[in-house]
C-alpha cells in the first residue's frame, strides 16, 4: 500500500512539473509574439539603400499575358 502511494505521489509531481513547464513555455511564446507584433518592419531605408526590384525590359503596353507570366515566374513578383 505504501509503495503505491509513493508511486502515485511521484507521478503527481512529474505531472505538475510538466504542466508548469508547459505553461511557462506557452506564456513565454505569447510574450515574444506580443513583443514583435508592434515591431514595424517596413521603415523607409536610410543611407546607401539600393532598389532591388527590376522592371521588365520593354514597354508595358506591348507585353502579352505570356511575357507578363514569364516575368512573374522569373522575378517572383
């Protein structure tokens, strides 16, 4: 009888430790998420910034759907 009680107590302690660590991890992730939610990533670059988007060669009016689709796949835009 005493052995079963000790096993039950040990199991209960492990469960409490697991639940505590899980809650600590969960609220830690929520805190980090809220911290980066208000972070604005799209500020105008300062200094020697270079535009990296390439414009398609040629007139935009003369391009067909197939050439526009090819540029879409090539540039990923």
